């Protein structure tokens, strides 16, 4: 299954080939590493699919409702101040 993860703050997206039973938390960790944020805490980021937060990140990609070609949006959990 081919899914994309878009990091909102960087205006960038990466494609990942995952198995349908892959946990969303694993996809999130791999996406952070691909964006060069391997040292970032995954709990600081939220993953959304079709505008809704994926609450059960331990569940699989298929259980979250993703299909082949779906795009996950990943962004900071809390707003950042503008400086």
C-alpha cells in the first residue's frame, strides 16, 4: 500500500510503501525520521486523515481508514508562537 505523509510546517510530503497492518505510530516515527526530525518526540505531533485526528495510533494503517494513495497530514499538536 502506498501512502503519503505531509508535514504541514515544512510544506513537504514523502511517499511510503507500507503494509496495511503497519501501526500508524510506526509510520509517524518513520515519517519524522524521513523529514530529518528523528530526535523529535512523536507525542509532539498529531496525525490526521481526511481532516480528523487518528486517535488510535497503535492501530494499523488499514484500521485508520487509509486506502492506497491516501495522504496523512502531520503537524504540531500545539500551536507555536509566531516570532
